[in-house]
């Protein structure tokens, strides 16, 4: 029988392998769509079937999403359903999982239609500045999504209600006041219906800002441990990490579309297209985004790990609960089957948080 460390190691190795394979498989599908002529056929069919130009891209995008969902279904099913059951991380039934996949698919289509619809609308009207205008729209859209996430997106997948444990709620509110963080309220979500992993978050901004506790965390962790976790989340806010991440992502978005702007002619020629305005070349845009994401991920991970380390230190300073922090990290690592001490390359490419071993070592060295 495997111990907790062996189990976590096996789980993480499979997840890393799947992440790499996912990217390679996606790029292979994109090349196949472009080279086989299927994308051109689908775009032409949409143009013939729909006389109104504004319906052509929605129809084409729907076709692409349905095809990609079918071709990636076996991999997605294994990664998000079979693997999680194999390692005892979920009790979710297949029907409930499938409904979640359908919801995610519809949501992806709606969001994709708005983002890429704006992309093609601006592209056709501003041949020299489209990259800048599109980037600004995408940045603005991401801000709106962050605001509506707690009230429009999370409720699609989880039921959440005001935290009924009044003693815990009062403690969290006092912690927020102590750290000068304004929150709307404290909520709990039925995380256990989908996963046995634990999590907590401080989401939204303005009038939608709230604390959300997963029931898998609320029911298994002490008040002290929950306070340390939320002190970490509140520290992100106090240190303006969210604002910094928004600025970083904005720069990344600008850079992405500028790269597409200056280099798309060569890539279009490689796949037999003349203009980026041709919606049949849409998979090429996805290829740009995928490759750009892979290239920039280590830098984003590095910056994120720095923010997480700073938040850990701030949480330790705010609560003074050094031993509680260590016990919480050990419990969280075991419950989520985390890779406690990954290889440097794995950390470089995959970790946006410091590994558990580093976070515990940081706490052990912390002087109260």
C-alpha cells in the first residue's frame, strides 16, 4: 500500500505528464485543422449557410468548439474524472461531472464569442492599431470578469451561502478589520460535491468582494488554521498583489497582440492564408496564444511565487501563529496531494506557489 508521499508523487507525475501532452496535442490539432483544410471548409460552409455576415463567425466558432470538445473528450475525461477518482480526490458522479463540462463549454463559447468577436470587428476596421485596441478590450473584459466572478460565474458550478458558523465568521471579520481589509461577507461553498481538495479565496472587487470557504476546508481545519489561510489571502490585497498581477497580465496581453501584429504575415503564408481577417485562420490565433502562454508561463510563475512568499510572511506577522501555519501547510499538502519538493525544472514550469517544503522552511525560520 502506498504512503501519502508516494501517492502524491504518483498523482503529480501524472498531472505533469498530462499537462505537457495537453499542450502538444492541442498544437497538433491546430496544425491539422489548418493543414487539412477543415478550418477553411467550416468557414466556407458557415458563409454559405448564413447570409448575414455577423452570424458567420458565431457558427464557425461553435463548430470549432464542438469538434475540439469531441477530440479532447477522452483526455479530459481521464484527467478531470478518472484520475481524481483513482486517487480518492472526488466522489462526483459521472452525470454531475458531464453537466459541469457542458456548463463550462457553454460559458467558454459565450466568453470566446465576445472576445474573438471583438477581435475580428476591430481587426477589419483598424489595420494598423487593431492590436492595441483589441488588447485594451481584453484587459477591460478581464476586469469585468473578476468583478462578476463571485455573483455570476461561481454560482453556476457551486452553491454557496453565508457562513453559518457565527463564531468563525466573527473571527474572520475581526481579522479583516485588523488587517484593514473591507469585505462584503463570508460565504461557504459546497466544494465537497465536486472535489475533496481544500481551498479558500478572497474574490471579487468593490461591492462583490467576499471571502469564500470550501466546506472541505471549513469542516476539517481549526479556527486558527483558517485564520492563517485568510491572513495570507488578505495580505495579497494589502500588498496590492492583485493590482500588480492585473498590470502584468495587461502587459502580457499587449505583448501577445503586438507579436501577432508584427509576425502574422509570415505564419499566414506558412499555412496558405492571405489575411488574418479570414476566420479560417482562427486556429492560428489560438496557436499564437498557446505558444505565447508556454513561453511566458515561467516568468509569470516566478512573479507569482514571489507574491506568495511575501503573503506568507505577512500572514505570519499578522497572526503570530507560526506552528499553526506549519500544521496547516502539512494538512493542506496531504489533502490536496501536493508535490512537496518538486524538481527545479518542474517548479520552474508548473509552480505558481512556492512548494510546501519551502513554505514550511520559511515559517520555521520566521522570528516572531
